[in-house]
């Protein structure tokens, strides 16, 4: 394999899916959900296809863009989206080793293009979320090597704008630098800084037809700058990068600016409605001047993301271990989309399930593994009834602990690690062990119906890989979120400790919680976490003694099978969250 140049090899790219997923509502990339003007559709339908085999001419479109922005045609360079505009400016002006100054939470592509050029990045962090850190930003302008300054207003993904006084301070401090002002979302904010082009010849305004005029799929953008700068850019940027159909659509869009004005009004109303909704749920929603909202949803961010994803709605969830961890970004949908989001995320009761004995019959997997592990260490046998008796005592929710207890009661001494190793070799064995003997105890249709009115979650003492193996085998994994396993809790916080159930509360969006378990430890954990405790009799023990034991620990209801769950849900319980 031939290696790329070092600057490319060492960087992380901006990767996108190869194939389209058919979302019911796609609001993860800030596209305009209202679509382009009907005049655009009509113009494309009537486009002269004879022109396809010829290179396009950009004079008419450039003049139209100039008129729209109250400038001259010599100040305009059309580009293949705003991306090519930014890339072209960086390629034209940045030498290897020179630096680009930007914010630490902003559009990624300028960083990528700078690294491709062999340049370096200087990022100024936000001090307050998300107010432009003008003082600190200005202080970095004269750092050695700073050649290009990139400012997005409104900024993606934060939605904030840079105020005019702050921008003027930067312009005055950076008269010998290239200043890119990305106004991709400026038509939403109604704030543009084009007027400063007459005062500063080092400004490059970047704009796009993607977010406002809804032409993201046609890739059309442009640069506004001093005429001499445009001449230099034309040496670098491909002369025919904008296709004929994009040009037709751009002209038609500018012939129907009133359509965008109406769209903007609708987006503004929907943005406020969504902002109010998420704030009512208790989340921090930041003021946005664009067609999206950024919200800090804390530990519930992933729950919201998955809830919407399950409903075939895509939003942006930011990566963990970054400044944007637990933040979601939602492109403003149509009014219908707003209603659907509110319906999906309305507060619902949560049904949280243990797995073994409740959802999964583990008699021929875990229980047999306990017996075989015990036999391998002691040379003796232990009955299923004895295992269940010990289990019912409480404090033995973990099957490794239970096995160790049995071994020690038999008078044998071995290490815990040895027990775990033998146990896992028999039960798991890289997915080839007794785990394959498990069968479901639930009727999937019942759970699917419940998922329409309740949040379904799991808290189990299983390892994550073992829990997911069973749920995927039974085609049920998609029904539950979150799935909390022993991997997610401290080693000393297993049931009857309520740590796992409290963690589930922190993650989910709910006003009432039920926990369905088959042991005294399950009931104790549920009661201490403020859940409604429900005992479920496992297939190996339907005895009156177990019923009485579960009730004695506080089980409000006892089910013979999890498939009888509706008899509990029909009851009118007070919220215990």
C-alpha cells in the first residue's frame, strides 16, 4: 500500500455513511426539512438537458448572488458547497507550518483542510457556554504562525453568534491575517457582516444554499471577498466544480426569497416550541440563531437519542469524553415533526426487568453451570433444589458468589478467580457454552405492545456480553434501553444494593418505575430505589414459601409469569420515583 503524505496519515477524517437510511424524520445534519421552493422543483423539471454535455457558465448565477448580497459580481466566487469555499481559501493562503485559529467547539472541516495542508490548529476554548470568548481569542491572534482566523456566525454546533463589537475588535487586531467568516446559517440569524468588506480587504465571507434554501444535495455555496482575493481564489478552486443543475436551482431559489422567509418563520416558531419542551423536561437548551438547537441532557442524552432512533428519527448525539458529552443537536423539523418528537419523549412509566428467571429460563445454563463447577472442584453433586434454597436466602444474586458459598460449605477451599474461570468456561466458552441452552420466558408481542406506552429497561447481574447474547438470540434487544449489567456497576454494588436501579433512573426519562425480579435481593433493591417491586416466580420455584418471602421483603405484586404483567399495570399505583 502506498502511504499518503504524513499530514493525511496522522489526521482523523470526516467520515459519512455510504448508503442512505430511510429515516421518517432526519434531523441530525441541519438540513432544511421544509425543502426547496416549488419554483426550484419546477426549474429543475424544465432544465435544458442539452446543456449537460457542456461545461457551465457562472455569470448569471454570480450576478444574482451579488445582487442578493448587495455587492458586485467581481466579489463573488461560486463553489461546490461551503466546504469547497473553505478548503479553497485555506489552500490559497496557508503555507505548511502556519496556523489556523478557531474555537474549540466549531465546524470540523476547516481543521481537516488545515491539517491536509500541513498546517497547525490553535483552538480557543469557550469560557461560558456558549458565549464567544472575545478577550482570549484576540490574545491568541498574534501567536507565532497564525495566518488564518476562522469564525462561524452562527456557530455550528452551538448556535451562538459573534456580536458586532466583538468582531470589530478581532478585525482590528488581525489586519494582516486571513479572516474567514462562515455565514452558512446567517439567513436564519438575520445578522451578516458583509458590510465590512469595504473596510477590510482580508475578509472572506462564506455562504451556502444548503441550510436555508434547502439545496444540500446539490452542493452550492459561494465566497464574497475583495475582487483581488477572488482572482487569487480562482487560480486554486476548480473552474467547473458547480454543476449545471445546482446553478439552475440556485437561480430559482433567489427568484423566490419570500419562500425562505416563510420557512424561516415556521422554523423560528418550531424552534421555540422545541426549546420550551426540552426546558420543561429539565434540560439546558442554549439560545440558537440557526435552524437547530443544542441541548445538554445530562445522563439522559443517550436515552433520548435511542428513544428517537427507535422511532426512526435521527438526531445528533455528541461523542463522550468531549466538551459536548451529553449534548444533543436537533435540526428544527416541521410542525408535524415537533409533535412527533414531543409524543415520543413524553414522560412515561418505566418497566425495568431482571433477566434470569424473569425474561430468560436459565435452568439449563446458569443453574447447570453452578452444578458442574461445584462438581469439578469438589467431586460431589449439588441438587437444583439446594441451589434454589441458597438463592432464596438472599445475598447470593451473583452466581459466582453462590458457587463459592456452596464450595466452602462443602469444606473445600479455592480461589474466587478459579471459580470464575471454571464457571465461565462451562457457561460462556466464547459463546459456545451452556448459554446456548437458554430459552425465553416472555411473549415478545406483549413486550412490543407495552413499549408503546412504557419505557422498557433491564438491570441484570449478567455480564454485558452474556445479556446481549441472549437478547439478540431472542430478537428482543431493540425493545430495551438502557440495558444495565454487572459491567456498569462497582464490584461491591450488586443487588441487593440499589446502585444499578438508581443508575437506570438517572439515565431514563420517567415518572414511575417498576422492577420485576425473582429473588429477595431484587425486591430489596427495588424498594430501596423507590421502585414498585414486583416479584416474578421463576420456572424452577412456584412455591408458597418463595411467594411469602418476596412479599415479606416488600413485593407489591407477585406474578406467576412475566407474561401476566398487564394484571399489575392495570392497578392504580402512586408514583414512587
